[in-house]
C-alpha cells in the first residue's frame, strides 16, 4: 500500500495500484485514515486483491509456481460468481461513471469561470471610476465571488469522494481480470478488444481535462490577496482542484495499466489459439503411423 501527498511523486507505472493520497487538511487526513484502515483489513482478511507489476506482466507459470502455495481471496459470494465478462462490464461502467463526473465538473468549472469574469468586470468598472464608496463595492463583489468559489469547492469535494470511490471499484475489478485466466473464447476476446478501444478515448479526454483543471488551480494560486474571504476560497478551491487532478492522474495510470495488460492477454490468447491445435495433433510413435 502506497501513501503519498502527491500522485505526481510516484513513478507513473505505480500510480494505478493501491495508493492513498493525503494532505495536511484535516478532512483529507481523516479520509486517508479511513482508506488505510479499510485496505489493512482487506489485506488481513484476503478480501481485497492487491496488484503488482510482477503479477501484471510475469508469465502465468511464474505467477503461481507449482512448488508454492497459491494465494486465494475470500471474495463475497456474488463476486466469486462473476466471470471475465462480468468484470469487464464492471470496469466499463466504472470508467463511464468517471467520465460523467468529469463532464459535470467541467460544467461547474465553466460556470464559475463565467461568474468570475462577470465579477472581475464589475470590479474593473468600479476601479475605473473611483469614488468614496468604491472600496466597499469592490469588497462586496469579491465576497460574492468568494461565495461562488466556496459552492464550487464543496461540489468539487463531493465529486472527488465519488470519483475516488468509483476508481477503487474499478481497481478491484481490474485485479480480478489480471488474476484470472486468459480470455479463451472469441466473445471474451472481442469484448476486451472493444473495451481497449473505449479506454483509448477516455484516456485522451482525461489528459485534456487534467491540463485544464491544473491550469485553473495554478491561476488561483497566482491571484493577488485582494480580500480575506476570497483568498481563503481561492486556496480551498485550488486544493480541491489539485485533488481532482490527482484522481485524473490515477485514472490515466490505471487506463495505461489496463491497456497494457489487455494487449498482453490478447496476444497470449491468440498464441494459445494457434499452438493448441498443433499440440493436439497425434504424432507417430516408434515409426508407426499416427492414428487418424
């Protein structure tokens, strides 16, 4: 289990595993504490699957050597009944939900951007024609903007919680797929191929979204301290935006991992499809003709 204050501190190929992000904000610390407790219980009870680069990319014969004990997980009854396609659907729906959350946050961001521009225009107009009440009017506009930022930050915090929860559900399904058998049926292989194509589009959208949200956070960090309430609101909004960017980073890493694993198991499935008929053919023994 990895703990970090910033996903960016981790090597990219480790960001898709069991990672707990935290910062010194009291709410974030409590969330990290709860996640760590849940993971520790899952590790103790073997109820949560944990991945690793070795598990992802080692040959099947190296994952569970014949002379070693095989680790099994005591999954809930409904989970043990899931097949390859079931977990593929779980991941597909999970990534779809993440996309919906990102779209919603994008709409909120566009709205707060519009409101910020409107209040900024009002402040510019006030300062262009100063009078004895200008400072008070400017303060009122700044506080109105702070209220907008606070509402935006609260919505974004809730989105972060939902996003993180969904991301962990996807991770669990991914671990099932990684730990399962190579998809031997054509139906499973087709499903996996189509899913990988969907992931490529989600990854592209995530990269664009990450750049936009990170840019907004950096803009807020650079804003001058004009009014106390607005300064606090900007700092909190920047913090929640960076948390959302961390979530997107984990999504991109998870997609990269899923695509890498998917392409590997497809190659293995195709190889097995070619070699099995050859291995199954009868061969001649001691110069005698093989049986028809």
